């Protein structure tokens, strides 16, 4: 299967090349030129196998330059560090509401689903491409990516990884997870700005000739662990296939039924994976896009105008505090029938004016498949509170955003199809906000000590990787301005 760029369809490359490269040279994102299809029989047979086997089979459809054994081996490794054999447990809340918990991996957020896999795909891709150089992985993080990428690449041969995080844009626990990261090939640095500043800074490093020259001297090339890498999107498609299998196995849906999915998203990565799952044949009805107060995607889906010129809010669901949703570009490419010039034009307008409006035809296609809503801070807290006290289910703020948006979608439309809410983080990762929402006082500025407090209050056990966080050694204390991000890269090279 060949891959191409959303901004230049004359480019053709293998999956291994697309994964090694991350981003296309002209700034476009890499996408498959064709999509496979899962038949009803394929889905039936996927229902019968384990999560790692599902992952190997689904990824195999897109990675024909990888062998079955190779992918099975990667899946077994990647999902061996999860704390439950089902990998993505499906919590049944009532007859038609389900919660897919994607945070049972080593860093307690859904990013592990892809970032435990990406390093294996990437290093294998380098070998396949005959690449002699080593990979220097750069990640901009809104909190969870950085830690998951660091943990995924830690001590992986022929790689180095550097994660940038917005100084005031991550929770104390997220920060502590990163600055205590172990491993000999890792670096972590704060940026004095928000997530978009960090992400824009990383994109700039990719086109910086001085950096390129220095990397080359040291035998490295630059690649990305952000959700723009195809090797990140692909493992995310798997859990939507799996959610369907799990629903069917639970007897919660007839063979010809469909499920809606409600996804808390910011960069549009997670919900794009759901869109692709639907495209390859998973019976998904509505794709419900849930945002926090940074509701740029809600407005876009409703109006067809993407406009990032608006107030940026720091919320209690910081991993969705994003005004430039990078992965949306892949959706536009798909829904425009692969119109690279059109997509390139939109992205130019976005870079120049901060906004663009898609054609009526594309807007109609989006509205046909997507629904959107957003949830402000108060409603997020209220939802955490009522889910705990009414249903006895402890959820984090990102997941709460999705529950709230699903509830309002159902009230508005009466659509009571089975719905899967995607749960993207352990509530323990955002202890302070969760405790506050449950009515605890004096916790707003707390750190890792709140883990014990939440555990005492709820008797829900904290995940093992968070339980001993406070005792770990802090290894990284640096902070740079957005236009000084080359510094830490050069430092790690010398
Ligand atoms: C990254 C993240 C999201 C948003 O994911 P997208 O890639 O923007 O779709 C939501 N919740 C949590 C906890 C995250 O870490």
C-alpha cells in the first residue's frame, strides 16, 4: 500500500517511509492512498481473538511491507505493559452507554495505545528503508503525549527523544511524570508559552537548516512522535474495531446494529481514528466530537469555518486545550476526494489569517457524519461529581467532557443508539481537578500527595505507575522561550 501527502499527491512512498518520515517535506500529512475494507466475516473473526491479535491484523491491512509475525510480535510487546489482559476494558454503564477505558498502559493516558507501538514501528521502518542514521524524536506535548512518548522510546536503540511541554499548560502530576523520566536517551524541557506555541516551535525546528546540518553531522535525522505521524493514528484505529468486537461479545448490539462514538478531542487525532475505523467498515453511526471551552472544532463542524482567532482557555482538561487541530487536515483531504491543492490552500489560509472556510459540499459531508458539542469548566466538574455520586464511576475531566456532550446530543436528537464514550485518562492523572469536582477543599494547587487523598475518598485504587511518583528523582528542570527551542536539541546532540 502506498502513502501520499495531503498537500502533494505526486508523492508516493511505502508505509515504512511514511512512518520514518512523520511529516511530508512540504508540510502535508501522510495518508494511505487506498483504504482496506473489513467485511462482516472479518469483524466476526476479529471478535474471537485477543487485543494484540486484533491490532496485528488491523494494522496489517495498512502495512503490507511488514510481515504478520513482525506485527504480532510488536503488538504482543506493545500491549504487554497494560494492567489488564483485555487492554481496553469496556465499562457497561447502562443498557446503551459504554465507556472504553484507554488508560490502562504505563503512563495512564490513552496516548500509550499508540506510543507503546510507534517506537517498534519506527525502528523497524528504519531497518526496512536501509536507513543508516539514527532517529531524533521531537515531541510537543499538551501533557500526556510527552510522557507516553518518553516511556515508549526510553532506551530504544538508535533513538533519542526530546519532549517540550507548555510551562503552565500541564497538571502537576503530568509535569512530575515527565521531569522524573528515566532512560539514557531522553530529554524534557518546558516552553514559556501554551501548547500551540510548543507545537509551532517543533514544526519550525523541522525546517531549520542549522538543526538539520548538526543532526546530520551526528548521524541523526529528525522525526516526530506527535499525532501527525501515521504510526500514531494507525494503532488508534484498532481500538474502535475492538470496541465494536467487545460490544458484540457483551451481547450489547445485534449483528446488524451500529454504535455511536463520543470522543474527547483537541488535535482531532482520536476522532480521526474513529472516522477511519468507520471508513474501513466498523458499524459506527455518528462520530460525536467533544471539546472543552476551546471549542474551535465545535464551531467548525457546525459552520464549516475553522477560526483559531479566539480566546485561548486553560482548562481542567488541558490535553484538549488546542486551537490548531493538526489532524483535521487528513479529514479534509479525505472528504475533498483527495484534493491536495484545496487542502494546501486551506492550510495556507490558516497559517496566514488563522482561518478558512470549507466548500459547502465538504461542510455537508462533515455534518452528515459528525456531531459536535463542547462542555465548559463548570459542567465538566458537575459531570465528574454526578458520575461518581450517582453512578459510582470515577472519571477524569476529559472523559467528563465527552459524557456531558453525549448526554446533550441524546437530549437534542433522541438518538438512543448504543454509544461508546472514549475515556482517555485515569482520573488519578488529574487528581486535583477530580477531588475539587467531588467537593474536596484546599486541593487546587496540590501535587502527587493528592493521589492518596483521592484513593482515601473513593476507595478506587490508583494505577501502579502513579502511586510512587512523589518519591522519584527530578531529572529535568530547563525552560526556554518558544523561539529558543533549538538550544535543547543542540545540547542533546553534543
Ligand atoms: C491527547 C489527549 C486527548 C486529545 O486527543 P487528540 O489526539 O487531540 O484527539 C484527550 N484526552 C486526553 C487525556 C489526552 O491525553
